[in-house]
């Protein structure tokens, strides 16, 4: 019976949708997290009947993609001079242990033992920014320019600049965990765009929060639950119909 298999695809799809919603809610307090949403597509159709007007009957649904929503989250002040938030499109570029670049909206950084500006996992910011040991003040301009005031000086001196990467299609970036993304063919290669060219500006002493909206996720969860239940009812109805057919007597 076709209804059994068609409803089963609907149940599998809604289970995936619930898994995605659960991941969004779990990361509601994750710095720089970007929510995702499930996109589905219908499966193959079969023409039933003959003549000039055959009927096309579908065979269910399947997951087409998990689309990433890169809407900006709210910026929260922290007072930490090595916390940064981006106002606009773009990503911080950091160097992974294998030397390749990774991209993140999580601007929580600190100094390591060598004075480098690194992530919580020890990955340094691209551009090899090193803060002198005797630095008494750290300044970061909106365009990402790093300056420090060292002991015995009154004027800041520039030590580097944040690399803000942009992509033609950021939704094509692949999440790899640890608040990091890597570029793909779909995202295109990264480019660096300044504030003057419409790129993101850097806000020092702020962190960008998650863009997960609790009310939206709860509504989506209820809809997914109800859709799952409806599909299970179809399975139950198809099973009952099969039971009737199996118990027919002459």
C-alpha cells in the first residue's frame, strides 16, 4: 500500500526537522550562532490512469537542504578589549592547526603566551597580530585596525589589522563545529572588503549573540510535532485498511 511508504517519508522528514529545531534551541546562548531551517522537496510522481488526463500521484517528501540563516544577532557589551562583534556581513578569519583558514562570527579572543590574539581553542587570527607584553591599552577601530599603547608612550602604534572575510553566498559555507565555517564551491572564495566598501564594521568590547528566536522555534516545533502525528495517523489508517482486506471472507 503506497500510503504506508508515503507517510513514512513524511515522518522521517519531520523527525529531521525536529532534530534541526533541537540544535537551534540548544545553541540559543552560543556566541555568534546562526540558526538553520529545514527545506524539503517532493519525491517522484507516478501517472495513474489512462487517456488524455492521467492523474499524477506523489510518493512523499525528503530533506533537500539545511539552510543557514545569517541574520545578525544582538550585540552585548562585555567590556573586554579583545571581544569583538561584526556589524554587517562578514566573518573573522582564523588559522587552523593545518594552516588553512576558517571563518567565524564568534569574536571572543584572548592573548596566548606569545602575545598572539587567538580563539578559545588557540587558533590565531589571520594576519598574525601580536600584542606586546608591555601593552597598557588595546584599541581596535571600526575598520579592524589594531593599535596599542605601550608603557612610557602616550600615542598608540599600529600592530596589524583584522581580516574580515566576505562571501558571495555565505549560506553555502559548511559548518564544522567550534563556531567555525569553511568555504565550499557553493559559498565561493573569500574576499576581504573594507568598511568603506560596504563591509562589516568592528565593535570592540562586544559579543554577537545567537540569532535564534525562541518563539519562532517553539512554533516550528509544535507544527513539526503535529505533522509527525498526522503522518503516523496515515500509517495507522493504512494498516487498518490492510487488516480489513486480510480478513475478508467469501
